[in-house]
């Protein structure tokens, strides 16, 4: 009996072990298959219209910069502008003591009036002599002297008028006005100081900030792409400026391509004009500038991170219908804002691996999710 019980217990243990083994095999098979799939991120090959930009570094340049200097001398009575303010052409910026110039103008006007009175008398005398000479009451010499006196006084009156105009101009120049519309800089001299005409140090610097220009450079190899679009009558090329984060600051048009290449750097200088309505561009500011040379329509594109370097050239991992991958050699075009143009090797709609390529090899199975757009 004892041997029989031992035999039954051994049979039960064997049946239980076999059951556990079968359940474990059934349960772990999917898990093993799941572990064999490599987690990656996918994206679709797309067809897009891609703008081709040529990018360089440049600086913002004001359209006009003027150092305002007094054009006459005297005591600076008043400074009317506010630093950093926008002023219009003709606005009063400062005033010089006008009293010495008012006095000079009054003297010139008095001298003119005196000479005009003498001229009027000389004209009457000459007219009388012309009548009297016929009756020989005066000599021809006296007539000639009278005519000469008229001519002399006429010239003197003209000189007086010029002196009055000069005195009036000096008086007008005691009011210093803005020569252009622009933004004022820091005040360079305070009221109460003596100033002289065309002194070295000005009162303030005015900068015209609307519009502005951007001067930037491109490598000389880009000249071939620019040349066909610089012919007379062609539409001006579009230009954008960007900040350090790649955000577009302003949009403008290409105005000029320099007529020679800098032989020391192998670069070509370009100039673009921007309306700068929002004052996003500031004179002296460093910016990234790019010019649009063409837009390629309906081209094949992929995210740039999908393109991998290989021993035989660049390639992408393409996901097949059975969720395995194959490396596909590709011929690439320009890279624009994280997108690479594919000239050969891929078709629109195919899925490619974007991240996780380092864990893959040909024929590897992948478990993936689409890359967020």
C-alpha cells in the first residue's frame, strides 16, 4: 500500500509539472515575439512644394543717419526733442539765442531802405537831366553822371537785399529743425552751452529706421543660382531676416548684388530693403538673412533625421508590409528647415524610420508609431 501511494503521488507531480510547463510556454511565446520587435519612430515619405533659400549672415543698416549740427553760432537756449523719440522732418529740435541775429537783420533792412530812397532820388534826377539836356540847361556830362549814380545805387540796393536775405537766413537757422524723419539718439549737448556753426560735435544723431537695409554675404558658389534672376526686368527676389531661434523678423526684397566678389573671403555681398513697419530690425543688429531663389514643386521629402550616412552613401530604413526594415540607398537634394529633398530612392507614401536606426539591421522587425507632425 505504501508503495502504491508513493507511485500515485509521483504521477500527480508529473502531471502538474507538465501543465505548468505548457502554460508557461503558451504565455511567454507572444512576449518573446514582442521583445524581438525594435521600438522606433516612423514618418511617411511626402510630396511637397519646397522653397529653396540661400542663407547668410548680415547687419541692419539705416536708410539715412544724420548728425544734427548747428549751422550758426550762439547760446543754446532750448533743447526741444526727447531722446529716443520719433521726429518728423521739419520738427524743431533746439533753439539758439536769436537776439544778435534779429539785430543784424534790422540793420540790413535799414540799410536797404536808405539805399532804396537814394536810388529813387537818383532816378528822378536822371529823368530831369534828360529833359534839361535838350534845352542845354545841363551838360551831357551831368546827364551821364546822373545815369551812373542810378546804376551804382541800383547795384547797392541789390547788395542790400542779399544782405537782408543772409541776415534772415541766419535768424532762421537759430531754430534747429530735423533734416529727416527718424528716431533721435542720445542728447550730445545740453541747453546753456555755446555752439558754433558746423562744430565737430553735433546735438543729436537722427536715424531713419523705416525703411532699413540689410547687408549680408553669400558664398561665391551661390552666384550661379542668383544670376538668372538678376537680369533687367526680372521680379525682385524675396528676402527674410531671422533671429537666433529661426523666427522670421521681417520680409523684404533684394535690392542689390555687389558687382564684384571679395577675393579675400570668396563671398558675394547683397543688399535687401525692408519696410520695418514693426521696428523688428535695429540699425547695427546682426541677423540671419536668406533669399528665395526658387520653389520646387511636388518634390519627394523626408525629415532630415531619417537620412543616414553609410559606406556606400546615404540611405533610409524603409518599413515593409511585414513590419521589417530594409536599407534603401537615396540620392538627396537640398536640406531646408529640417526637411531633405529626395531625388532618387523613395516613393511618396512609403514609411521610413526616423529615430532608432542605430538599433536596426536589415530584416529587423519594428514596432513603431508615427512621428508627430
